[in-house]
């Protein structure tokens, strides 16, 4: 017996929601990923890492190591950054 496409979409939607809940992301406002910071600064990856790492070593930037679903739905490690207040 073949399943309907509607039932398959419901499965995909439900499994996708469960997959997204498995990630560990920071709570609160102000957290940004490297990609967002690169766009804000208008520089490349290596320069962004250099600037961020310098801020972390000076104690000006806070780091959160967590995980989230990537574009393929797999859980991958992610790092978020936030300016310390």
C-alpha cells in the first residue's frame, strides 16, 4: 500500500521540527554567528576570526559553543559570539 504525498509531508514536517529541537543554542539577545559578524564587518573569514579571537582574549567578547541543524538537517557544532556588557 502506497502512502499519500500529504502523509509524507506531515512526516517531513514533524521530523524536521524534532530535528531542530535537538540543537543547543544560546538564550537571550545579542548572540551572533561568524557569518553574521563577517557581513557586519565587511571582511573575510580569517580577518573576522582574528578580530573576534582578539576580543575574546581581551575579555570583551563572550563565546557560546552549541549546535544547530545545518542546511541538510544534520546537527552540527556552532559557535555564537556576544559583546560582554
